[in-house]
C-alpha cells in the first residue's frame, strides 16, 4: 500500500465542477481533470495561505522559479535558465496570446490532428487558420507524416506550429529523432514551434518524455514551451503555468503578449500550489501514475475481453484513453451521444479533435477503480446496443 488513497470516492456533484455538472444518472469521464484530491502537501500549502488570511496582489517569488528549474533538472534532465521563465495563468491563454503576437490575421498555424480541440479555438478566435498535418495511424500506432508536414511548413502563410508533447489525445510520447526532425523543418521554413508540454509528468512508470527544447540548438532557439503543474497535480482550477524560451527575442515577444493580455500575474494561491507541487509532490505523483496506468491496463484488458469490435490505442502518457471504434461504422459524435443518452456515460467524441478523430472516443481514467468499472460497464452496455441494431 502506498502513502496516498486513490480509491477514496470524492463527491464532486454540486461543487461548481465543470466536469460533474451533469444529470443525476450520468457519469462524466470526459474533460481532463482527475477525481482525486490534490496531494496533501499542496492542500497544506494552500491552508497556510488561507490561515494567513490576507489575499492581496502577488509578486513572483524566487522559489517559484527554482521550483520549475529543479523539477525539470531532476525529473526531466533539462536545464531551464531562470530568465527564460515567464508566469502565465494557463497554457491556453498563453497559446492565444502567442498567436495574437507572433502572427498577422489570416496566417496559418500548423497542428497535428487528432489534437486537443481548444488548439483550434486559440487559432480561429485570434484571426488565423488551422492547417492540419494529420498524424499517420497504422497498426494501432501514431507517427508523424513528415512529407505532409514539410509541405505545410513550406507554405509561406504558415508561421507557427502547435506541437503537443506528449500528444493528447493519442497518449504518444514523441521520441528524440521525431522531435529533432520537427525542429529541423521548422528552422528551414521559418516556422516557430509552440510546444504544449502540460501532460509531460503523466507518463507510464519507468518512461520519460523529452522536452522539445532539449533536443537540439534548432529546437531550443526556434521554440516557445508551455508547462504547468496543473494537469499532473490536479490543480487546473488554480490557473497557474509558465512559458519559457531560450531565444531572447521570442521570449520578449511572449512576455509582452502575456502582459498586454493581462494573464501574467499570479493569483494569491497560484505560486504556493506550484511550489508545493514541484518541491513536495513527487511521491504523490509517482503513486498517482502507478494507479492511473493500472487503470489504463484495466481498460485495455476489459475492452479486449468484453467489448468486441473496439480497441484501445496503446499509450505511454496521459490519463486519457483513446479508443478506436472504426469497426462500428458510425461517427464518434453519433456513438458518444447514443452512449450518453442510453447509459449516462459521458465521454468525448473524437471528432472534436479534428477529422482524424472521427472514429475514436476519449475516456478519462483518472478516477477511483470503482468509478472506472462503472464507466466500463456502461461503455459495454452502450456498444452492445449499437452492435445489436
């Protein structure tokens, strides 16, 4: 037994939770937040803030910088210089600010689909056009289509690329060679890579992700990276993240953009939670990963044994399981709506992540095992009904 209890059921209904604002009979396994309480070490740090009782404006403290630096050095073997780091309230506000600052209207931003749906919003809402470089999906595995990527990067209207590293929803950890190739092409065609690495700490025990900026000089000097403790430590509602770039010119632009958009100042809890997560949260994180990857294995085994006709895409990162439903012959929106209506299970339709996700579903397994089994039984019931029709 570990130090922490991930089987504990926390009732989140009626708590103003986006995820749990559903009907009484419904089980939400869609949006990427966990049904686990945050680490006690983080809760203690927040309690101390509450005890202090004064919630005025915050200034960035040296400990905030060193928390990020030490974590990336110890955990990911990558040195981030203090002056590279800029505070931001979140990865998405950062992406939107970067699009506004580094492009002119109607330019194109490359993204690799299927990919996190809000990437599209950050592009479209800020006057640009998404340019899809669909990932190749062969024998249940995803890889980058470099021929197509080069063609898209060669488009003079394409000025930015959003990279999802590790990849959401495909749960793929990109290897060094793949990332180096992206960096090479980006440099060749003058495209700035914005790497969203928010899922980087949720990897299978014993596996490690590779920071894009760590791969080569090209990658480091031609990129902006968005990082945060929020996904890994389940503190997304505290709005805290960081952006870094080794390139002083790009960094200045980002710093300016975040300040202009007023998303560069921490709320009173943002730093305390970040510092506690990165200085005291390692044990909790390791136990959580163990638990979540056991959950992933349960899903893989259950689907293989109990639900014919669908399959789980192998993944080494994130608590989001990507399910291939192509053989059902129905689009994911139709399948997801049917399952929700008939069984109450609320999971995400893959079509939200671009055309490349049309025949997939995404299921969040960061929950107690009892909840997971409930979800799997509902999934089975829904798919059986579809198959029976």
